[in-house]
């Protein structure tokens, strides 16, 4: 802060600089990450590497992404796996 600047003006400059830094950080974030919804951990949805008792499996689910991913669940997904977000393809 220089002699001619009030403490209020100095705080404003610091806040403006902080906002600019945060905005710059957001702009650097990869575009793919910004477009993807957050994924949940396997344990939260009861994921298992085998079909459920009714024969439901990831490869027949609407949110399965071949060869081994999911729109909703994080990590590597087995096509023969199953979890609580299973939604059969129509």
C-alpha cells in the first residue's frame, strides 16, 4: 500500500487479485474434466466384479462405457460386474 492509498482500497486490490488468480486456475482446468460429471467410488454403489443374482451385468447397463468404464462409477469396470446403479439398456 502506498501513502496515498486508503486501507479499504488496498483490501479491494488484494481481493481483486485473488479473484483473478482463482479465475485463471479454473481456466487452466482440462476441458474434458469440466464436461464430465463427478463419479462415485465403487464401494458407495456396492460394485462387484461379477453379475448380480438375477444375471444383471454392466455390459447390459445404460451407463456402461466399453470396454471397461462407467459414466457413474469411478475406476476400471468389468463388463461382467454389477452395482446398485444398474439400469438395463432399453
